[in-house]
C-alpha cells in the first residue's frame, strides 16, 4: 500500500472535517496577536499570545495523531480529535464572548475622554447585556462539548445543567451580592472609570480603574499602588466622588492656621478696637497676598476666579484658629496618579507655602504659642494650699 492509498483511507467527510479544523487553527495561530489586541482593547500581552498559539499547535498535533490512529486501529473512537475539538470549543466560546462583549460595549457603553483617548466605559445597560451574553455563551459551549463527546444523557434534567443550576443556587450568596452591587454602581451613573473617590474609613484618595462583575480595581493616588475591593463591600460605605463636583467652582479644600492672640495694651476701648482692626487687616492681607502669588504660579492648580475665603473659626486657649478655603481647578479625566497628585496634593502644599511666605511679609507668626502659668514662692513662706 502506497502512502497515497493510505491517505485515501479516510472518507470525504472526515477529510473535510480535518481540513476545516486545520485551516481554522492555522488562521488563529497567524492572527492570534491582532485578535488579542481587539479583545484586550489595545493592550498587547505576549504571554497570552504564546498561550493561544501553543493551544493551536496542540490541537494540530492531536489532529495528526487522530489521522494516524484512524488508519492503524479499527477500534479507535476518535478520542484525540474529540479532545482537540473540546479545546477548540472552549477557545471559540471565550473568543466569541470577548469579541461580542467588546462590540456590545461600543453599542451600549458610554463614550468618555480619558488621558486624551476616547474609550467606552460600562453602563447599566451594557452590563445587563453582558450578563445575558455570558449565560448564553456558557450554555452553548457546554451543549457543543456534550454533542462532541456524544454524552446526550447529560442533557436530561438531572444531568449537567441540573448540577450547574444546583451549584449556582447554593453559591448565590457568594457571587450574587457582588454582581447586583456592580449593577447598582453602574445604574447610579455616579461612579465610572477614571473617577477619583474617597471611601469612608480610608484616608487616601483613589481613582477607579475598572468596575468588573465581582470587584473594583482602584489606584491609590498617594501611595501609587493598586487596590482591589469587592463590589458589595465598596458600596457599603459612604463614597465621595471628587470628579463629580457640586458646582463649577471646583473642589473646596481648607487649611487651618493657629495664630497667637494680638498684644493689645491700649487703655480705651476705641484704641483697643482699632488695634484689633489693624491685626485683622494684616491677616486678610496675608491671605490676599497668598492668593495673588498662587494665581501667578501655573503649577498651582487653583480656580483663579474664586478668591480665597477665610474666617475666624475658633478662639482657643492658646491661639486664634483661622480657616482658609480654596477652590481647585477641575481635575482632568485621567488614570495617571502623578497627574492627579499635582492637582490634589501638590497644589495644597504649594498654597500652604505661599501663605507662610505672605505671613513673613506681613509680620504674622503662624507658630502656636504655648502659655504657661508661673508662680513664685517667697523665701521662707510655703505656697498657699489649693
């Protein structure tokens, strides 16, 4: 028997199936990188590309083994090609879901400018459609795998779908709250990718990187690391969204200064009031001078159309407490923590520095004085009893 006769031992249908599988795998091997770029929204990952290509090579090897065993063993039950088809079925299900999810996000998602690029972020509608797509893809993939192995008995009520339904019912208290919480977050239209938030109980500010089915990925702006928190845990606390301001004035921040009481030794009330008025005028001039200096510095991101506001907020035992309020420029739509730090943290530090410079110019001491009661004991006489 020649090699040509050996090859002709397969039927036309078998050859058509093998050729189709080979062509599909070859195409997926060649176009693995552009396909992954589409699925990952432009982010390339060489390790994932290698995994996908190794999977294609494995399926082709299983296909070759299947062809050899078909000619050498009469009792062969196509186990190798079925294994390859199983891998291809899972691969096709993941690929179909990823591409469909990407297209549906463009259809039902919200368009947003972030870091100079136009992206699409999840919305309540896109997440609902995504859940339906996921359920459809999983059921279809399982059905295809069952048909591939000829295990039609698993399609009965007590078969694989019954087991999956029971599993989901018993574990719903674990995953359901997070999925529902994720839908609540998206439905409020208050929290989106790129928003800067402050979570009650945590001192740091965070920028939202991604709202997924189960969890939220945050970037810690101050410490420059990533944080992961479950959706259900995230919405249990009060969340302040710094990217959604209440007015066009900007985010309102404050600085507190303790200034010593003025020394007023005048004898008449009019003189004392005049001395106090001069003291208060120096404080007002100090804050005005600081505001003018901040407006001239382009690195200080304040709202230059909103002058500083100040007030005497507390009269303590040791000093007068003055509070200075400022309005920041609108924070740009970005996930870059360094850019956000320039607006939030560095601006406040620079304003504080300008206030200190202005205090030196106006002769106002910002150090909190410490007052002590000192008594002297006369020689030979004890101190009076308390």
